[in-house]
């Protein structure tokens, strides 16, 4: 079958919302876009463990420590699901890791900010995981089958993370004046970086139009960001803390909240590797990768041993 006919069949599947599977023909640009998005998503889950792991030993109670530990473990699992999905596109996990450690692959800009207080664990859960859910729930309907199916479980777990973070802030906001101030300070620092998580404005986003045409994404960056602002304003009112945006106000005509201009210079500066924690995060992953080499070698040796044992057993059975 010639390329034109293959492309027609591919486009017809996209139009009818039929999932594209690993063995199906797909345009090379579609494959590359998926690799870029899925690997970036996987890297974000893995690097995203670091800011919260920073507080595991300092959690205020055994219960909080156990919950945070479980959450960080969940994020590791999400990364593994996503690496597996990307591997179906003929790229190895080793290659994806090399791209991350070499600084060639990106991860979410939000993880290049420091976690300064326990309230940050609440803000990350409420805002960062909340923004992730807003982004990821539509991905459960992504056109690529392995990605969409992996997102179903990830979104279920992320929704728990979001509620857990909100409950931390709710507890602080019902506490002492010092605890309330801690919650407000965390919101002040994490609000704008959370809005940046949705990516640049639609006019400045080089991938959005094509991604939506291929139904990888279902909503634009600006649409998702607006939904997030609308929801968070109501949730902040319940907490009794104030979103740090003097331009935030209800627009009756639009039926949405208007909000201030994002500092895009800060966003692009972090993307370029110049954020508060860019170097620290990458150094931590490089160190962990190097220290974990013996584990990977041992696992590979064991797998080869089992493979040889199975092959020898099969040879013996064939000769009987």
C-alpha cells in the first residue's frame, strides 16, 4: 500500500476516534510528536518526585509521612507507565534517559522551584497536581492507545494527590495565624508557576494546533488554563486565602474569571535551564542514575540468566 493510501487510512481513524496502536502505520511526525510529549511527561513525573521527597523526613506526623511517601512512589510508577508507552514508539528507555540527563529533553517547568515549607506540600498537591489533572484527563481520550490507557490509572491517582494536598492546606487554614500565613505564602509562591504549567499562550505554542488535529490534545493551553483559574478561585475562597492576582475578577459577559498577565520571561528563562533549581534537579537525577547503575546491571544479568535457563530447558525437552 502506498504512502498516500496509508495516510488516508490514518486520517480516517483519527476522524472516527479509532485508537492508533503500536503496530499501526503512522506518519513519522505523529510518532515524533508522541515521543516528545510522552517522554517529557514521563521525565516530569520522575523529576517531580524530588521537590516532595525533600519533605518526607520532615513531615509533621507519621500519618503525613506515610501519605507523602506513598504519593512519591505513585509518581515513580507514573513515570514507568509513560516510559513503557513511549517505548512502543521505537525509542528505548536508555535513549530517553540520555536525552534527559544531557539536558536535551524537557520536563515541566514547575519542578524547578524550591519547596520551602510544609505548606508547599499542600500547594503542590492542590495546584500542581490539580493543573496536571486538568491537562491529563483529556489525554485519557488521546488518539494513541497506549498513552490514553496509561493515563486512566494515572489520573485516578493524581485526583487523590490533589485532594490530599487541598486537605493539608485546609488543615493549616483552620489552624493558628502562623499556619494560615504559611498557607498563604505557599499559594503566593506557587500560583503563577502553576499557571505556566499549561504551556505558552496558544499563539506562541508551536505544537498545539497539530496535536489537536491529530487528537493527541483535546483542548488548547489557554482553554485548560482558564478552566483551572475558574475552579481554583472557588476553592481558594473555601480555604480563606487569597489568590495573588489583583486583576482576578469575574467577567459576567465571558462567564469566566479574568486574570493577570503571566510573567512569560520567567517561564522561558526556566525552560532554558536558568530557574532556581534547574541545575540542582538535573544534578540529582545524574547522581541517582550513576549510583543506580549496579542495580540495572544486576537486573539485566538476572534476566539473561533466566532467559538462558529457559532456553536450556527447552533444548532439553526437545531432545527427549
